[in-house]
C-alpha cells in the first residue's frame, strides 16, 4: 500500500530543500529526512519494481522536478537530507555539489558510482566525480553523459 509516485526530501541548488519524485519499488516509501539510500539487498515489492530500479526507470518521475526547475536532467544526484547533512560534515568540499542543480543522471552514475553508499570512501569517490563535473561542465559533457546513461541502461 502507498503512493505509486512518492516524494522524498532532498537538497538541491544552493542547499534548498525540495521534494523529489520517483516510482515506488519497495514496501516502504521513506521521506528522506531521516534515511538514506535503500540497501542493494532490499527486496523490491515486485519483479517490476526490481526491473524499474535496475534500469533506472524508477527515476523518470523526476522529470516533474526538471519541469518545476528544481532539478536538471544532468547533474550531481541528490542525497537524502539526513545523508546530505552527514556528508557535509565528513567530506571536504561536499557543499560545492550544490553550486549546480541536481540531476536525474550524472557523471558519477555513468562512472559506476551509484547506489548504496555504505562506506564513506564510496561517497568520497562519488563527490570527487560530482565536483569534476561541476568544474568541467559543458553542453557536450551533458550530451556525453546522456548517451552513456542510455547505453548503460540498455546493457544493465
């Protein structure tokens, strides 16, 4: 039971909180205020849920966030508010990620730095990739990320 498209609290451009949308793939839809990423071994509700998560299709409702101006198609992926607070305290320059709008896909995702961030070293690698993106942004880089995202989705 619950909404098909729940919302989760995230921080975006300039650290502003917003509601991010995605298809529900698990039995519990958390708000993101006190929780982080779902563990990789969390059992989805249905086989369809597993497929949506594996292909990233569960992120498609975030196009609503793009249309509302809260997100971009490409940019650093937003973390849950509680995780964002923790990472801001533990990782130097973490807040620089908020100098651009968060994205549905990003440089870290196409470089295999997505999913459960169980170890701080994983998050640091993701942040390094995000900061590289922020420093090197171009239209061509965004197009390359979109192509790589599509190729990755069809291979996975």
